[in-house]
């Protein structure tokens, strides 16, 4: 999932802030529980799970980001 975010066009990366959590750490587990995620991989936008258990096509990920942040 991290690779899908890293592969985004630069103009999209410029409008988002990326945080990645490692599930092998307490912080990662805490974040996973806070988001009420049920499986990995997962992507949340504005603390809302948008993609869970699937790596979205780049077009879908870009559309979800633009719907929230492009202005």
C-alpha cells in the first residue's frame, strides 16, 4: 500500500501529508485500532478508512484524494 502512495504524481503528493505506521510497533497497533481497521493493507484519509484489504488502482486513489483535498 505504501508503494501505491509513493507512486502518486507529485501534484497529488503536494496536497497530502503521509503517515505510515508499522504494525510491529505499539504506535502502529494503536493507530490500527483507532481507525477500526479490520485488515491490512489500509488507507485512511482524514481519519476515515477509505481503502481496506485492497490496494486501489491509482486512478481510484487519486480520485479519493482529490475529492477531499483539491480545492
